[in-house]
């Protein structure tokens, strides 16, 4: 009996030591990764502040789902509460709430590169979805953010918990999109606004963070297991095969599939429904050009 108890004690001590080592490694790796500086040298934006530009920026803020994390008024909120993993907070973006170092170009870098004004990486900011965003659309979005009424809301700070550090250290928690983005300086243009696959590809890039680079669906990286998987958007039997454009538009406008099932609001259709008819037609046209790819969630 004593030998068994001694063996159990040794196993418990070894397990605790392993957990402590994993936590220490994760904490060290997190500290190193979050202190790295990414130099951003995109061409400076030209910010117009006329009513049409502000309205275009408001449209972007909604249909790109910025509102889902930062709130309708941009005042910030808890975006993800992953329990023992940690909490991700989307900051207050309204004028005066961010440090003075956030000028127009710093906001653009946060949007497209996932970095703070000092060049260090932001947590979970979905900049991979926005890295392609054109200079004109980014400028409009920045102009809108800078025009929002000031809010004194303090949504708090993001924080990892011990399990979060362990998962990050093991490479199982993709918190820093800046690590995966091409930061090379370049000008970005908007395709002609029309119901074409070219314009649809530009718009649909904002969907890849959830639906995957090939649009074949996946469990959204870094989200709790209980959240639903993103759907397959390719013309495969696992995806949109058999759908018509009207079905796709109804799904976005009303949140309903052709069979009447309601989309989970984790898919932000309540804000994406504000897309114009041209935007939705363009995205549909692009999705029809994709290779029919089996649903990866079935692998």
C-alpha cells in the first residue's frame, strides 16, 4: 500500500511539474511574441471627411462586423469569454478613448496589420481578413471611427489565464494574426464596384477568417468548442450545391437556409444583411467560381 501511495505521489508531483513547465514556457513565448515590433510602412492615407465618405465608413464598420466586437457605438466590450483560457476585450475606439498615438495611419495599421500604434501585435484582431482592404475603403472606415461620438466606456483589458498560456505555448491558440500577415508596404486598390466575381473576391476575403482560406468551412480558430463551425461556402454537396442566388441572399438578409433552418448569430448575418444588392450578387458570383471542396469538418 505504501509503495502505491508513493507511486501516486510521484505521478502527481510529475504532473504538477509538467503543468508548471508548460505554463512557464507558454508565458515566456507569449511575452516574447507580444513584445515583437512589426514595422509598418504603408503609404499614408488620405482621409476625407465628407458625408459620403463617413457613410461609406459606417457601412464598412457594420458589414465587416467591426460592430460585433466593438459594439454599435464603437465603445468596446468583451468579445470572447473563453472561461479558463482567458478573456478577449475589444477596446473602446471612440475619439479620446485610445492613446493619442493612434492617428489615422496607426488605426489603418491596426485594421490591416493587426498591430498597435507602437508596432506590437494586437490579440485576436481579425486583420488577416482585412489585410487586403483597399486604401480608399480603409480611409473611409478610419474617417468613420474618428467621427463617432465619444464614449467613456471602459470595457476592461484582455487577459490570458493559465490554460491560455499553456495552449499558446503549445501552438494551439492562434492569438496574434500579425504573425501571419504580409506586412510589406503596398498600395491597395478597390476593384470596380459591380456584381462581378472580381469584386466579390475582394469582399469575400473578409469571410476567410471564419470559413477558411478555401471557404470550405472549419471550426473558427481560437474560439470555444461549443461555438458552431463555419459553413462550407463552396459549390460542393457539403456546401452550397443546389443553392440559388436568391437562397444566398435570403440567408444573409433573413438568416434562413433554403430548408428554413435559422443561421446561428455567431454568423453575423444581422449586420451583414446591410450589404447592398450589388455586394451580395458579387459575393455569390465569386463563390460560384470556387472549386467544389468537401467539408473539412467531416474529416
